[in-house]
């Protein structure tokens, strides 16, 4: 009873306000997957789950610029009603170059951006804090990142290939073996590159991307029965999907379907 009550009190971030994404400018498209804003609903605070997606973000939240490292399971940040958040999501393989850190060192952490960029981050934080609304703040963030982009090497194509393979939910064999075939490298080298650029190994990355694939299927207009959802998302069976969903998000696939549909 107590466990069920805790699960029912958890809300996906999308249920907590208005979330919007847009493509980055041409100057940033090699380095960032998207820019985004999230306006949290006014009202009482709720337990909000930020589910892992295999990405790393720069986030302006609560008046501070942070780096949100990759997660293995859901994060439950304290978000006040009426909070206006903006962010930039690194493209696969880009964050390690921009932050000069291996992502395995920041898994599950939110770290002030000035720990990485020092005075430049403090100046940018002051600039964003002076903005009147989210659109202006996001535009200022994008402009600041554009000025830095020429100084940064674009992510290696093989890292994008690994991420794409991990995101492929079609039943086409062992994901790690397919990654190795794509890159023609050894297991240890693949693991090192994944830990550097994603924060964890290829199996964990594939698990998280499969979970995200399942959420994408839940967003379709016609809901699939759970057994069919498990097959379509690349799970071995419904029990496998349920176990992964609960470990990653604390919610069952049915609860996820209901929240997304709502």
C-alpha cells in the first residue's frame, strides 16, 4: 500500500508544466541536440521524475546555471511552482569536449557550470538572470553557446553511431555486438568510449534508450496493449519491460501510459 502510494505521487516532468523543444541554430547543430524550455505549473510542489535519456544538459534553473549529468535512473529535483527553466541538450559525444570531463565522473549529478567554465559561466548566469522571460533567456543562452562553438571540436561520428544503434529498438541482435561491428573496435575500447561520452557502458546506454523508445510508443495516439508494447519496444517480454520501467522511473508501464495519455 505504501509503495503504491509513493508511485502514484510521482509525476513525469511532462505532466508538470509546458515543455517545448526547438532545433539549435546551424552554428550549434553539430554540438547540441536541441534547446528547450520548461514552464512549471503554478501551485503546490509535486514529486516530479526526470527520467534518464542518455543525454547531458546545460540547465538554467532556480537562478543558476548547472550541468545536469547523465542519469541511470530518474532524478527528483525540487521544482517550485511557477519555475521557468531553460536548457541546451548536448548532442551525443559533444559534452566531454565542452566540459573537459569524462561523463562517468558526473553521472547522476547536477554541478554548477562555473565549476567547468569559471568566470565565463558566472557572467553568462548574470546575463540570463536579467532576462524577463524564457524565450529571451533561451535566445541569450543560444547566442552565448554560438560564440563558444568555434572553439570546440565537433563530436566524433562513431559516438553518434553508437547512440543511434543504442536507440534502435528493432529486434536485430545483440546491441553491443552490433556496435562493435559498426566501429570495428574491441570491447574494452567501446566501453571506454561509452564511459567517456555517455557516462556508462553500452549495455546501460541501450537499456536507457530502449526505455525512451517505449515512452515514444506510448505517445502515439493509439495505445498498445502492454504485451504488444513490450515487443514493439524491443523487450524480451512484458515482465522485462515492467522491471526495467520500474527500476528506471519508479513507475509501471501502465502508469507511464496513463500519464502520457493524460
